[in-house]
C-alpha cells in the first residue's frame, strides 16, 4: 500500500503527464514519485538540521567563546583567535572536505553537503538567535545537543554539516584504523590546540560539548530503538521458528547450513539456521523462548543500526512483553 506522500506525488505526476503528453514519465511515474517524496524528506531533514545547528552555535557556543570538535570546532577556534566571521570560516574550512567528498562518496552527496553548509553559513550570518544562558555547563551541554541534532538530521537527509567524517573515511581506507579512531585523534588535536592557545578550562568544556554532540548524533542517526540481529543454530530449528513467530510475534528467515564440527571421515550434518531481528527490549524474552525449545542452541546476537519493512515495527511492544 502506497504511503500518503507517494500517492500525492504520483497524482501530481499523472496530472502533469496528462497535460504535457504521454512522452513524459509514462512508464516511470511511480518511481519518480517515490524519488520526489524521498528528496522532499531529505530537504526537510537538511533544513531542520541547518536551523538546529545554527541555533546551537548562535544561542550557546559563539557568544560565549566555546568550541566543539571537527571542522566546526576549527572554525570556532579560528574565529576566537582571529575574529573572522564564523559564517565565512564554516564554508572556507569545509571546502577541502567537500572536494574530497566528490571523490570518496559521490557528487550527489557532495552537492547536498555543500548546499547545507552554505545554508548554515547564511543562517548564522543573517538569522539572529537570542543568547539563552551564561552558565557554562548549560552552554556546553545544550550547545552540543543542538549542534549534534543538526548534524545528525543533515546525515539523515543525505548530507553533512561537518567534513570530519569524510576525511576519516578517506584515511581509514589507507590506514589500519577505524573511522571512529581517526575522528577521535582529529578531535584530540583540536582540543590540545585549544588548551594551549585559549585555556585548559575552555578545552575541557569543549570536550563536554563534543560528547553531548556525538551522543545526540548517534541518537538521531541510529534512531530511538536499537535493533538486534539474532542467529539461532539448533537441531530444533522448526520449533525455534514457531516460538519466534507465535510467541514473539516476529518474522524470521530460514537458511540452510551445515554443522562444521564433526570428526574426520564423517559427513557434515545439514541443518536450518534461523535469523530474526528484534528490539533490545525483547532480548531477554527471546532468550527465554529459545531456551524453552533448546537450551543447547548456539545463539549469536549483533547490533543493527536500523531496519526497513518486515515485522519489527508493526506490533506494539506492549503486546509482546
């Protein structure tokens, strides 16, 4: 069943094609409607992200001389030292990272990111936001929160407001380091410079701002719920499947495998492997249902960032607990 927005854009395209001739979009109207719907959502995420980030900068960080990590932190640091406009610095310092994004990620991502950064700079320059507090703890906490909220929403919209992750992705492909470790080292360098040229106190508050922003980004990008993929290897796979479907109310996938532990000369025994996705609130219940069927079952669990479709989001958790 099509969503409201898909149907809405589909009707608009139908009217357009009826007026301008069947040569336009005849066979691909639904696909274009879906693309327009998704692009509209992305634009909304980017716009809200820009407003939130600009609010965090102007209402908390900039008036009080606070900084953050990443490219935004470098811009704030240079602004504090030189007095150059923060809007100019946000665009200037992000330019090399956007150029790198064309190569590392793609032109569409780079164009969205460039447009978002320019819009952020214009918002900071032209839209006045009131300074809400002079309490340093509140400045660091809520400045980081709104800045992280903005960056996270921009990522949801398919762009960025800070080019640090692009550099981290690029370096991770050439070094034996993860993206997270590269970002951490990058920010440690920024905070060290801030401690030297500004003050240790400002650097410590910057670390607090960074942690508030990073946790907010994780929350926005990964979603409210955290999902867990569960793989069950058991000789009673059919009973496990029925327990997951009937008692947990979740869908599952069955794929064939072989038991790899066997003495030399003996053939490997074939078995069905059960895979399902649950929320973190259902982990204990899932373990209980599996143990009821087979306490010797081999169960593997791993985190999943997000899911789409299936039966994970269809039934309220209150009916399953």
